[in-house]
C-alpha cells in the first residue's frame, strides 16, 4: 500500500470528553490520566493551543479585554476542530479548558458535533484550587478563585459535577468514567 492509499479515518470514537473547571481544579492532570486509560485517545490542552500564537496572543484576564475574549473562542474552535479530527480517526479526545460561562460551554456544544460531548465539571472549590495553584510549577500570578462562584452560578444545571478536592487523580478518573459511562479499552 502506497502512502496515498493510507486511510486516516476509521471507526469513529465514542464522542469526546470536555473537562472544565477553574485554574487549579485538576483539569490537565485528570485529562492526561483519563486519556491514558484508553487504547486510542488524545489529550487536547487548550492552554497549549493559546501558546501556538506567536504574535498578538492575549491570555484571559480579570479586566474586560475584548481581544482576549475573542481568543478564548478561537482556541475553543481550534480545540473542537482538532477533537473532531481525532474522533473521525478513532481516537477519544479529552479536552481540558477553563470554562465558567454558559456562552463558552454552549459554543463547545454547538461547534463539536461529531458525537456525544461528555462535559464534566471538576469542582474542588476555590480554596483547594488556589492551594493547588500555589503548589505547582505552573505559577499563576492572578487569583482566579472568584471564577468558582461564577462557574457554580452559570453552569449550575450541568449534569456531571465532581468534587475532586479530596480525591486522588485515579479516583477522579474513576468518577469521570462512572459518570460518563465511557469504558476504557486497553491496547491489544
């Protein structure tokens, strides 16, 4: 078989997982561990997509910044495009992003339509998230803990909330699997 004949897409994956929460809620760590439980998966860290911008990038800030807000949706769109490609190729994408507003979550739901989107809110609480932020290598200079109250108000109707304040990473992954009904497949 020549290179031109190699098919990229295969049996699609069973949708995608979107892990959301405030900074320090454990999204990236849990996403990586969750993806590792599947035979074919990908971890899409939305912060890494923001880092692809070489010039003109604007990170979210507590102050109103329309360009930073636009880029939040740009990176979400790019995460969805990448996730859809992985789904079509048979890889379960696990996306992690700071999503605290209804409009942002609705954007994900409207944009990623290639199968079920399993949205999981990691909610260890503001104090635990702040404690984790202070203890990790990826130091944040902004106190994002007020986002916890915003998230709880705007996303209160979401089905899957996991309080992972006292859970290990493996326990949190087990809770995500139980809540979503996804079944890991190990490699043959």
